[in-house]
């Protein structure tokens, strides 16, 4: 966290926190992008876990992009990038110079930036398959079926717009 604040102070490719706060969907997209990386098990490869988001998410017509940053001595294992490439995800590595804490320029690049571009189809495929709500898998078809039946709140009770069959005939209730 301290590194991110240092980047914000130095005006170097920092996360636009205000933009994310103003548009909650960007945070959702960023979480879905991380879920994609997790679903391809790239965190088993060395150093992928320690990346910090320094730019993005950027939403384009066919791509969702973001940039992770790593110290120069902690380059993420390229085997993780190869795994992503097999699924159509673009990965670009760049060495960059970030000013030292004292404001001086380093003699050589001191960080890796890893730009990741995920095709929109992977995000949509993920949304269509299932939702993950607080650790529970929810089948989208079940949700759609419940909505079609008029159940629109968490109690599972009809919203009152449809006729309700209480199971009793001729107005009889509880055996009366």
C-alpha cells in the first residue's frame, strides 16, 4: 500500500482512485479481471501474487486492460504469461524507472510493468456461466428462472404482480 501512495505522490501511473469511486462498475471489472487471472491459476507461478495495480482498468471495445507493477528483482514468472497467452490474453513486460524516495532518478530501471489485456469475451463468458456471491456459486439460469416466476426479492416471495396460488381451493384456509 505504501508503494501505491508513493506512486500517487510522484504522479507516476497511479490508480485513478477518484475515477473508480465515481464509477463502481470499474471496481467490479477490476475484480472480474483478477478472477480471470485466478481461474487460470497464474498465482501458482513465482511473484505473480505481489503485483500492484498501477493503471486501469481501461475499458476498450474488445479489451479490458490493466497494469501491474513489480520490483525489478521480483519479475513475475513468464510461465504465467504463457498460460494467459494460450487463452488469448495479451501480456507485455516493460522495464521502467520510478524516482527513488529522495526524488533522484535511478541509474537503471527499478520496476517491471506488466500490462495485461483481457478479451471482453472472457469477462462475458465468466458472467454468463456463474456468479460468485460471498463465496457461494450461483447458477445464472436459476436466477433467471426465479425472476421469470416472479421472485424478485431475497425472501423468495412473489412481488405481487402475478397471481398467487396459495394451495387452498374455494377460499378455504387451514381447513375452514
